[in-house]
DNA sequence: GTCTATAGTCGGATAGAC
DNA sequence: GTCTATCCGACTATAGAC
C-alpha cells in the first residue's frame, strides 16, 4: 500500500505485487486456526487473493510457506520480547539486583508475555501455531523454541534463581519456571473451556485484566514474595 | 479374546471380530499423535489391521470413529476420576471439612490428574486429543469437557473456595483454579520444550516425580498453606 | 510475476461379492 | 461381518502461455 508500484489505474488485485506478504498473512491466520493439515493450498490462495501457483513460486511448497510463517512469528514476537530480555540480562550481569528488583523484572516479563499473547488482537493466530508446534514439533519448532521460548525461559530461570536463592540451572528451578509459564499457557490452550466456564464471550480487556491479576498474585506466592498479603 | 466366537483354527486376523475395538485403539493412538486431519482412513485401517471399509461399517464415517474415541476417553478417564470427585463432593456436602482436609483433598485431585496423565504410559495418546480439542473444539469437545474437565474444575473450585475462604463461584476463584491446572497442562503441551531444556529423554517416573514435587509445593503456596516453609 | 490448465496422487466413501 | 474393487472429489505440485 505504501509503495505505488503501478501507475495504471485500479486493478483486480487490491495490493500490487505483495502476494508474498498476503500469503504469509493468510497462512498465519489459517494455519493458526486449523493447523497445517487442516488447511489446503486452495484455501490459502483464496484467502490471500493470490493465484494457487503463487505458493510454489514464492515458497517452493506448502511446507515452505509454513516455515516462512514460523520465521515471521519469530521476528514479530522476537522484536517485542528480545529487547526486554536483553535489558534484564544486562541488569543481571552488570549490577547485582536485589530480590525486589528481580521480582519486578519477573513481573515485567510476565506482562510482556501477556501483552504479546492474551492482550494482542492478532495473537490468536500465531499462538495457535506456537502451541501446536509444542505438542507436535516439526521443523518450525526449532525456530520458535530457540528464538522465543528458550530465551524467555532461561531469563526467567535466572531471575527465579536470584529471587529464590537457588541454582538457575537446577532442574527444579527450570520446572518451577515452566510451571509459572504454564499458568498463562493454560488460558490459551483452554480458551474454550475457560470462556464456557466463566460465561465469557472471549478475552476482552476486562477478562485479560482478571487473568493478569491472578497471575501476578500467583507469581508473588510462587516466588515466596508475600510479605503481608491478604489473600 | 474372551468370546470364542470362531471354532475354526487360526485365521489371518489376530483377534476375531474385535475389529471395532482395534479401530478405536488405533484411532486413539494415531489421532492423538497426528490430529484428525493428520491421519487418513487408510492409515487407521492399516494400523488396526482391519479392512478399510470397516470404518464406515462400524462408525459410519471417519468422524464417527473420532467421536467414538472421544467417548472411549471419557469412559476410561472418567472411571478413574469420577469416583474420586464423588468422594470429595460427599465430604464437602456432609461434613464441614477443615482447611487442612480440603487442602489434602486438593492435593489428592492433583495426584489423580498426574496419575492419569503424566504418570500413565498410554496417556500421551488421549492427552493429545484432549489438548487439541481444547484449542480447536469440535463435537468431541463437549464430551470431554462436560465429562471430565468441568467436573474436575468445579470440584477444585469448591475446595479452593473453602481453603481460601472465597466464593467458589466467583470468577477469580475459577481463574485461580484454572491457573493451578495450567501448571500441569504445561508439561503435556510443552513436552518437547521441557525435555529439551532439561536434557530429558521423556517423562519417566523420575522426571514425573520431579514435576509432582514442584506442583505440590506450588499448590501449597498458591493456596496460602505455607506455614513454616523453607525453600 | 501472474495466470490457466492439468498432471498425478491420495482422500473418504461405497457397491457388491463372498 | 469381511473383503476387493472402484468411484469421484480434493489435494499438492507443475508446465507453459502471457
């Protein structure tokens, strides 16, 4: 839309030459909702409003398109997450942050995770792909795991290590951090169950706020930070 | 095997007339690993060592087989879970159990969940179906949700309500219980990530014990039961 | 770069013999 | 109840015009 590539008047194709981008967008949506096997190349091409042959032309195969989507997710989410992680790592390396500061950073990471997932409108698309890769890893798993999940987990382990005064590399620490992350993951995985149980229509800002409040409260409890808490 | 239906000698088919059961077993395994769309009827028939037409004959369609699998899971898991839930409900209704007793029952429910999932050998099969239905509900979701998940969640909410002295029907209580459940769900969903991070080969009894220990510890923290805890 | 047409394969389902 | 053979639609991928 920003590049006026065609001087001719209106064509049939709404966005000239951006077939590649439109394919990735459509694939992100459709793969996220219905899984790789659940979407046909015809459906992808139709939703992207490109020709069927464009998938082979740009990505070599349906699987190539899927991997392009994984890289897209990694870039999109990574660009939001990695700066924050770098900040925390710097703080951990340079200074010797106090327990309270580490806890604050831990909460910040949780906020980032909530913000990029539950809080984001288009999160439902990539979260579906992300979760499915967790359950049934393909070549895309490495991209997503190494790019986003492992750095986040490692960073949280270091913070938890300082807060709890335990070895961040210990198996128990890693498990505890996974358990913490699991609380958030639950609301993605079991979205249908949660909304049905609570009579929600979906995850609007109010519902997300309720979840965030519980998760922050739980973070405090799980890291032994509760000094004078009311329940 | 128990019904000697054929008086003839050994046939090609290893189990006479139990085509139906073998199809459900194969479908449980294959659907659990590869999802509904990821498995063809030919693959199903081959693994079940039945004829291709048997799927239509016994279940009407591939989808019919899938629903039969969902009912099978509901029966199989329900038979283990529902008696415990009934026990807890009875205890809650009849007596007025103390906080400690409620906490013990809460831990018991967690143990049941771990035992039927992480602790069970063939759990990986049905857990995959269960989780996929959570993400992408189909007609099978109602069977699994109403049969197993909702009763479990409701029961845990009642216990949590007494332990925390809050309304078991309150949205916050429901969310807190979902968060608790999420800790366990995480280790199913992110099995690949967890094993890779921890250098595990899978979830053997030792690994499950590590997870159980953390989850029980967290349960204590999340329900405010920590009187004199070290960490 | 974009399109049509089609190759070649595999999918779920069915008919009808036994 | 079980099997073979087959229909027919849908699939991914490709060839080649423009």
